[in-house]
RNA sequence: GGGCGCGUAGCUCAGUUGGUUAGAGUACUUCCUUGACAUGGAAGGGGUCACAGGUUCAAGUCCUGUCGCGCCCACCA
C-alpha cells in the first residue's frame, strides 16, 4: 500500500530529512569484498576556511553522481571526504579575527596563536562539510580526514624525511615569490600573473668620466634606435618597470653582440641617487630589442638579474624589509613603502633630469593567490623540492595512457607543465601548518632532519632549534589519496571509523588504491593533480588514480569567473533555499557540457525546480491510483498493450543511454536523456494514455514499474526528491535508494512492432492537433477520420485505433486499404504510405485548401528533384554506405506517392 | 611570445566516428483552467551553423586562412 504525497512539492521539507539518513547509512560493506572491484574517489579537499560556492557545488554533484551510480551498480564505492588546513588562508582569517581585538599574531606568540587557529577550526572548520552534506553528497563521512590530523601529519613528515634523505629536498638562497602582506614565500603556482597597465621608465645612468677627463664616444648609431634619442656620450639609458629596485642595482647589462654598446662593456657607471659605481657587463640574457637594449641589474630583486648576479659575481643588495618597506640599504628612501618609493624616485630623477621618458607598458605581474597583493621577487633562504626526478615517471604515466584526462586536451596542459617543471618552494613563513622536521644545532650548526624530535646533535650538543617555517599546504595535499588511509602505518592510528588495526588499514589501502577517478577544476591541475601523480608514483610506486575528469569553471553571465572577491557569485545556498538542492544539482549538470565553462544565471535553476515539481506530481498521480498489491514487479506480459510495450522499451533505451553517458563522463547527456524520457515520453504520452485504463491492474503495474526505475535513474542527479518518493512507494526494499540496485534494460520489453505502432499514433495525433489549431477547432469537437493504409500495415493500424480516438478526441475512425483519396477531406501523410483523412464537410474553404495543397506539392516536387539528382550521381551510389543510399531511395518513393496522393486530394475538391 | 578553447534560434547552449528535414532549455505568439502538475498542457514563429577557400558523392562536423571573443602558461627588464 503506498502512502500519499502531499499535494505541494516543498523541497525544503523533502530534503531536510535525507542527508542525515544518508550520513548514517553504511554505504560500504563492513568488510571490503576482495572479489568486487572497488570504485574509489577522493574528494578534492576543500579549503577549511571555505564556504560552498558554485564551483564546489558542481564539483561535488559530479562526484556524487559517479559514486551513487557505481554504488548502485554494486561496486564497493568509497568516497573519502575531508578538508585541507589551507595554511595561508586560515592564518589570514584568524589574524583578521584577532585584529578586531586589536591584536597581531606576534602579540599572542606562536603557541597561543595556534591555539586560536585550532579553536577557529573547531568552530568553523566543518561549515563546508555541512554544506556538502546539504547538497546531498554521499561521502563516507565517518572517514572524514583533515590534513593536520595527527596521523596525516606523520605522513607529511615521513615524506619530507624520505625526500631529504634521497637528496630531493634542499635549502638555499634563491629569488622566490614573496607576498609582502602575508609575509611568506609562495610557490610559482601560488603567484599567478595578471596583466597590468604599467609604465616603462627610461632612466639615464651617467657614465663615469675616464681618467683623462674625456668620455668614450660611439662611432655611428644603428638604424634600430630611431625612436629613442639617446645621448650616448654621457649616459646609458636603461628601461625598467620597477624603478624603485634601482637602489639595489649592482650592474648594467647589455647584449655582447649589441654594436651600440660594445665599446662601453667594462666601463663604469655612477648609479643615480645612490651614487654607487657599477660596471657595464655583457650577458646573452639581455634582449637587444627591448627598451634600449641596456638593462639595470638588481640581483636581489629579479630572477633574471639573480642569474646574472651569479654568473658575473655581482653584489646582492637587498633593499627591502619583508613587509615591502625599503630598508637601510635604500639610503634616503628607507622606511618608504615600495610603491611610495617608486613615486619618490621618479620625482627625484625628474628633478635631476635623469628621467628620459615614460611609456605606457602592459605587463604581467605576479599576485598572491590568497590576498591578491602584488608579489615581490625576493631573495631569501627557503626549502625546495627537486622536481625533475619526480616528474619523469609522472610524465610516463600520462603518456602511456595509464592515467587519462577527460577531456583529452588537458593532457597537453599537464605535460607542458610537467616537462618544464621547476623546483618547488615548500617553506612558508607562517605559523599554521606542518612545521618542517628540521632542527639546527646551535653549537656546530649541523642540520638535522628527523621523523621525531631529536634529543641531541652528533656533536653532543642538546641546543637544537627547530626550523620556524611550515610547509606549503599542497605539500600535505599531494599525499591525500594514500595518507588518508593511514599511510605509512608507522603506528596504529586513531581513526574514528571503526576498530581499525594497522593490518586492516593496510588492506584497505591496497584494496582502494589506486583510486578510480579524480574530479576537479582546471586551475587545480598544477597545484594538486600533477603533484598527486608524482607523490603516488614516488611513495606508493603506483598511480593515484586512473581517470582525471576536469570540469569547467563556473562563470557569471558576463563570463567572469565567479568568486566572492568579485562579488558576482550566485550563492548555491540561496539557490537551495529558493529552489532546492535537487534543482541546483539538476540545473548545474544540465548546463555543464563535458568540460566547457559554465555561465550561470538564477533563471537556469527554475528548469530544475520545474522538473522536480513534475516528478512530484506525476508520482503523486500514479500513487493515488494504485490498488493494493501492485508492486511494479509483476507485469503480466500476456496482457501488455502496445503503449505498455512502447513505454517499457523507451525505458530500456533511457537506461542504456544514461548508463553509457555516465560511463563516458557526459553528465549533461545523461541528465538530458532521463529528463526527456521522464517528462516527454512517460508523462506527456504514457501517463496521458494510461488515464484511459487507469483502473486496470496491469496498467498500474506498468506505471509503477516505470516510475520506480525512473526514480532510480534520476537518483544520482536528484537524490532527495527521488528518495522521498521511493520511500513512500509500495514494496520498497531499502531504507534509501542510495543503496538500491541500478536499473538494467529488460530485453523482454524490446519490441519494434510496438514502437512502430506507437509512432503511427504520435503522427496521427500530431496531425489532428495540428488541424485543430489550423481550423480553430476546440478539443471538445469530435472528429471523423479515415486511415488509409496498405494491407500489410492494416493490423498494426487497427491495434491503435482506440489510442488515437482517445488522444485526439476522434469519434469515428475507419481503417481501410482504399487507395483513392477522400473528397472534401484534409489529408495528412502520417507514415510513408499511410494517409490520414479528416472528413470535414463544409468546415473548410475549398479554394484555400487547394492553394495550400498546391504549395505543398510544389515543395515536395522540389525535394524530389534534389533526391533524384543525388541518386543519379554515380559516385554517390558507389561510395556512400548502402544504408544511406537505400534510405534516399525509399524517401524518393515516399515523396512520389505523397505527391500523387496530394494531387488527387486537390482535384477531388469541387 | 607560446599553448588551448569558443563563434549554431532573441538569450544560454547541445550536436557522438562526416550521412534523411540541424536540436534543447528559456523568451516570444495563439489556444486550453471540470481533479497529477499553470512550477501545467497543445500548436506555432524564429537558424546563410562567424567569414573565405579547400578535401569529399556528401561538411555545422575534417583541413587552411581571416575576423571576433575568452582562458592558461612565460624571467621582454
């Protein structure tokens, strides 16, 4: 006995009870079945400071569709959730919080500050997890991990020590990306370049007079320097976008092949403002074509110049404090902010007539990905991972096809990065994160890298101090696929999802690893995907996943990336509140074609809401008509009607299509197939037809049968509403359909004849509705109709008479095999040799109808001609596939028949 | 500078390895409110598939070029 659905679909009411239940339901078997191939996904750990945005919503919906489908298909489907500690972001959040109390982190001290961060994490860190649950994500929540968990941290330390021992981690002074606001080093990936409208300043650097008081002169100028009028007698002109760095210049460089400057190489220059003597050097790094061909060299503040500084043994002068304020090396400009100093220096140069000109100049400048401050190339002592050795197997894994990207084009992006990989700066000058497992002996200056806190140095000293830096968050994230299982199992870890033993954890890891698929956004390829592949191959000696599905970036209507900072985001939580999580999920997936970017506006979600409403009401209608004992599983095959077979066969098609589309990561196709089937086939046609025999038990069986399977097919996309409805259907077997069985096509229901017969019904009903509209006949007006068909189709036609009568309000319908046209009737071709004549005495203007028919005939003749031309083409007949040619021939015959028939009808009008 | 993607209906986009008359959602027009659903039903209008060449019996689909838009990477200071 089925329960009733409330007459109004209320997403909020429906959804709120389900995520708790899913979270409580064991989604995995207690013991992994070694015979069953698992399906594993690890969730891209969202930033612990994060709140759900559309990107997350899309990402999680896709993963949830995959995991739900595979789970229903009987796989051991594990979805490992969690969050990463997001070092810089989280620290920033907490710093902002204590700033409200008028405090800075140094006021609190490291320990106290970290306490505050943990406190914040306890209070707010699970926000995003709750939001993911609210979206319906069926993760194995009891396995939730955090990159700062005790056990996970041990993996991080283990990895650091192993890489260090292997010589793949080193420490050194290099130019790195420095964020003066966050006051930490950043990796190259964390400092994305953005184009800025900058300026290119041309500055005169005076040459030092030679000993005899004369200056060297140049013989002749080259043609290329026409636009720069330079007095080479007294000055060399350099071009720079960052004039403030000139305070740290220790040379001027020119290209050794540059004829303009050849005679000046080795000469001395007086650095303006600082009045320091610097040399002119020659280096191939200098581009002759850019600016004046002469470049100022600031080895401590530019990566290129750093290179030159090393090769030419120049002095490295750091002119900046870590916060971007100039230091004592900056002379008069000390204590000025870097941009303030720029202005001041320009003013001073102008005053001294040393500024030749300023050009507008667009150039790309690195920005901190957490606070968007312009980063400073900064010379400092940092820790690095040597990447080349790690990248080699990672390149191979993708090239060999062991790991596949969807879409394929991302492979190139990955390989390009991997093949040009640079060493990874992993130390961060912040407090929140994994402290480097490095100690320095205060006595003998030895460096100790250790898994546990060392007690004393080899020299016997106990004065050991741990490195103050912490590791890049991604240095922990890249271990996610195996560290979340407890790797490296050094000791029994406290995992809160059961009475785990180390052995069992090891078993689990070897069962679930490598994982099946990774779903993420394109910008994460370098940060995470590439590094996970390297880590997996290095530490597990196996790839971490087989497939990488890259989905699109969610953008607003103007094509901008949706982000909080731009203020253009549509909040998924608002959409959930307004339309429901099912509508959100449905619409997101329907829009998101394989990997293309997604443009969003609120209206898009109405489609999802409307569909949910349709599902609700159709289900309600079916349920309110069910007799006791109807289960949807006891269809009597012998009494199936044409329409029953047709809908069951269409259901088979839908099952096949949806399953295949999900297998090939074409989620929009999947969702459109099930939408099309449910709404436009099942509801629009079958349910309408079924109303005529709604009292029959078998009709009810079919209705329920199709409904149940439709709900299963829909459940990965719209889990809440489908589970709610299923739970109220008779004969349900599971607590939740999240663990029900995925539907499979039933061959018994495949029947071509029935499908053809139904197509005739559609064509007839369609033609008649059309006529009604043309003739302004209300649906209530009964029609008289004759169907002319060849002998062989007569039986099929007769089998659907009652359907046509019912659907098009036809009072009389004769099926004949007569070929001649009916006078005073409107004829429609409804199949290639089946005509439908609508008898209409006096209801139609013969002249008008004649004209209409003439036009129709003319159109068809045109079509026929072009077909004839095509078929006369020998090449076509020879080369085209047989089926195509046959179809064209059939079509020609069809056209000829129709034309003849229409002419007859036309002439029958008196 | 290099790489990638996109130009299809008013709008947002689908369109499988080339093969009948190019589809959907939305918007628009007309009609339909007696019990599943107006968050609905029926019918309709609307496309030179950016442009120009080429390959082919056949091109929205493949190739080349042009124009427009977008993204990513890069040490032209």
